C-alpha cells in the first residue's frame, strides 16, 4: 500500500487514467452545456478543466474555449481527446493565468470551489476570475451543500464501487471519512479515497480535504469579489435550492 500526497491524484498515471471512468459525462456536464447554450455566445474559460471533457464538448459545439488546469498530466489527457480538443486553448496554471477581459463566461466544475480551504485563497481565485471576465460576464460553479451532509455517505460500505478500465484493469474504489471540523476557516472535511488495483494487488490511498461553505458564505465572498448572484439551483435538473438540496449551484454576473 502507498499513501501519496493529495496531488498524486493528478500525477499518478493510473489515477489520471481512471479519472474519466470515475467522472464521466453526466447530469452536471449536461447542465453546463445547456447553460452555455442559453447565454449569449461568448468566449468561455473552463477553470480546473481536468481531462477536458466539458471544454472539448463545448468546443465541439462551436464555442470558443480555453481550458485551464494546474495538473500537467490532466492536460496531456485533455489534448489527446477526440472531438473538439484541438480547438481548445489549453493553459497550465490556475485562474490567474487567464488573460484580462478575455472571456464572457467562466465555469468551475467538479466541485473545484471546495479545494480552496481558506477564505483568502478562495477570494483570490474569485478576484482573478473577475479580472478575466468582461464587465457583465457570467461565473457558474457548484459546491456541495453542507446541510445535506454528504460526507455521511463517505464510508467503505456506502461508497465502494468497481471500475473496469481497459488499461488499468479492474479497480475497487471507496472512501473513508477521517474528520469533520469547524474552525476559523469554516467547516472542513478530511477523508481518504482508496484505489485497489486488482491486476497488481496494489492499493493507493489519497488523502483529501474540502471546505464546505454555506449559501450565505458563498454569497458573501462573491459579493466581496465583485459578483452578483443571479440564480441558485439545488440540483442538476435546475430545481430551486432547498435546505436539503445536494448542491449549491451558482450563476453570478461580474459587476
């Protein structure tokens, strides 16, 4: 068994290869594609684009797209995608790498917003996104709703699944909750994700930590960064936000 640092999720070749199988085209992808289709046609920034599933599909549908991600291994997969990958501008970096006033819509998917553990780094990211957007441009992202307490399902029994990957082989994946705590930087959840590779009888454990911000906390930081929330959704069907909705999906405009 090996226990790498959290960044191994984005550098270990086996975990990078598994990423799409564990995070396929699903309701969240469809939501953002629909949102982009309903807004005026503007250049799009996909921040934290990962392996480029959404960015490539947006480009295939005729959008002008830039994908930004700090993980080189993820971008290597993105550049090799079929479809619209060759039309996407791929940038290694974070939101600060985007050119000023270069886009009209910024997307952050895959619960990327939750990796910013302290308010200073989260506010800095929002400020960088605002700088990259046209006046009146849109920002859309999601964060898990802490009132739904999703971490209660992060147990080996409730989260275990098997993925049969053509390269990596059969892999059993499960999560284990370590700690839920509230401190000066709000509510944080620490957990492990276990990857058991049956072909090699090897196990990799990745430890992660996420910040769970409430609706009010998200609204306050967006306001401080110069955004106005225009819509909240509670799930990928576009349902209104309720107390126990699984998601806090935000659409905001740059002032």
